C-alpha cells in the first residue's frame, strides 16, 4: 500500500495547479459540488464541517448559495491561506486524524476527495459524532497521491458500511458521491 503524501506535496499542488486557483464554476469539481449542494438543501439548519477543505472553492460556492454556518479545515497551510482569500467562511489548519479538529458545533460533515488520500480513513470517520450526516466522495481511478480507489460501488459499501449507514451512492463522472449517517463505533 502506498504511503500518504505530506502536507508539503499538497502545498505545491495548490500553488501550481490552475484548477485550484480557478473560480468554483470553472473547476473540474463543480459537478461534484453541485450534487453535494443538492443533498445539503435537504437538511434543515445545516451546520457544516468540511474536512480537507482545500483552497476553499466549495466553501465559496456554499457561501454564494446562502450557507453561512460553515467551518473548514485542511492540513495544508497553503490551502488554508488560499481558502481565506477565496471565501469569507471560517477556516483553519487542522489534522483530520486529531480529535481536537472536530470540537465544533456541526450536524453535517463533508469529506470530498480526502478519504482516498488518508491511510487510516476509518480512523478519520471515527472522529465524527454518531448521527452526523456525512457527504463524501471517492475516486474510481488511481493516482500517485491515492492510497486507495474504488472501481466498483460494492467496494465502497464493503469498506464504509460498518462506519456509515449509507443512504445514497451515486456514480458521477470519475467519482462516487455518497451520503449517509455516521454510525456509533461501539
């Protein structure tokens, strides 16, 4: 199994790759974000925690759509610097494996394009409070920065169903978009 990339790798990516500097409407992720937005609209009084928020493009989109109760964190200082430039939402540098990063008032967790990069993805999910609405995405393809990927939906169900009561799993371009509720770990 491949080792995860360090924050410095992502700092370079966020600095050099045009897609991460583009307006959210011009991003290749816009179709993914639009689907998650449709899910979000179904939740009353959303209090959003985004894990691995990157340079804040999705947060900017949410802000433009009226979502104000939002906090995002990422372990890349460059991502957070850019996020603060891109959006008036709340951001901080944080570690998804550190339980202290989750000490916020939230009822929704968003984890887009993150779990495939983290060695202990199930440990990350264990940091979420049971009953939290969870939206996450997973790739169908491999990449140098991916620890894992999911060519088939059944692989997602097998891996995540013990931690997440999966309610929706949609194939969308080169991703799966998933929605569910975080289960209690016991």
